C-alpha cells in the first residue's frame, strides 16, 4: 500500500529499508485516485517510534493513505524535538473544519490518573466528540480505548492487582464480524498496562460488541454497532523490541518488573524476544481500513 507521508519524515527511510511502499505527496498527486485521509492523534511520549509502528501496521492494503499527524495544544511533549512537531504535526484547531475517513488515537502514559485529571483530557474529549461527525471510523488503542469507552459510554477503568505485560493468547468471539475476518481461533497480542476495562459493563451495553478477548487480559476488540468507534485494549502495533525496551527501562528505574509473559525465548531475556503477533496485527489494521473505512466512507468528504 502506498502511504502518503512527508518525504522528510524520519520513519520514511526505515520503512523504505523494510520494503514498505511509501509515496511522497508530489508523486501521489499524479495518480487519479482519492486517497483515504487518516488522522493520527499521537499521545505517546516517543512519537517517532509510534509513527513508525503505526505506519508499518497500515502498510498492508492496496489502498492509498494520506496521513495527518495531530498533537495536543494543551500539553507540550518533552520527549520529541520541537522542530519535529512543528514540521510534521498539526493542532486540532488547524484541522477541526476538515473531515477524515479514519482516525487513530494512541495510548498514553497516564493510565493511573483519573481521566479528568489528565492535562489534555478536555482536548481529547473534544476530539472524540468531533470524531462522531467528522470521521467515518475511529480506532482507539490501549489508554485511548479506555478513554473512549469512558467518554462515549460511561464505562470506567479499574487498576489491576499487578501490571499486565507480555504477549497473551486471545480468541475471536464473532467470526463473522469483519474486524476479525481471517483471524485464527487463537492469536496473540502484546499488552502493557496497569488498568483494565469492565467486561461486564461492556456486555450489558446493547450498543457495544466484544469481538475478541483474552482469558487473562479481558476484552480486546470492542466496537459499536456500526463500527464507527472501535476500541483495542492492547498494542498490536508494537515493534518486536517494544516490550523489551519497556522492561529494561523499568529495571533501570528500580521497579523490579516481572519478565513480560510469553515474550522471550524460553522466558529468558538474554535470548531475546519472539515475534508472534504481527500477522494478526496486520490483519486487524487491514480489516479496519477496508471494511470500516474504505467500504463505508463517502467518496466526497
């Protein structure tokens, strides 16, 4: 799939090295097709890594995507050069009059705070409200999934007895739902979080469907009846080294973290991680783009 991104975006060189087809906007303009317009509200601290992870995940369909990265105005990130944000990111106020085919809202390292105590909560809530009328389908990842379930449906999160960290087995519950089309009866997903969602409250809400879940980590893919709001509680976009880097970071902080479950070969960090989730991650993003964005969105936005 050709991804339309700025020719100077650092992720571009890495994607090209991985043989992912990326296209600059000058070349894209010569093609007589309308690309899907995808906004990404990137709330993760290391924005460059998240850009790469998401662009890699979106690279497995024949659809052409035009990516717009968004940042918050109410909170200034400290883990990314200001020049990078100025060059490659937009504020919500700059695009709020536009419409998009799809949007992704990422996770954020604020899960232990109450939603209303997060510095940029009001802005994120405004964006989620705006998405209902300006975006065909919005995909919420990890913390954003919890935030979206809370904002749209009043479903609260809760603090877990211990952190969920590792790669866990999951099962599709509705094989005919397009979001899990092509999934195996058992598939794996990375998780890294201290909070969870209320599965019983989700099941009691007639507007929501749990499409896949885990016996260990709970509901994984939740969506509303028309697929305009989709909530993914894990990190399917994670790079093979993401959990390792988090584990090493927490070791250096003296947090005595548990070894990520089902992640390292023979459960030994010295032997390195085993990649076991990419095929299903790619299938999920493909299904979202094809069935909930491309097949539904109007040609004229």
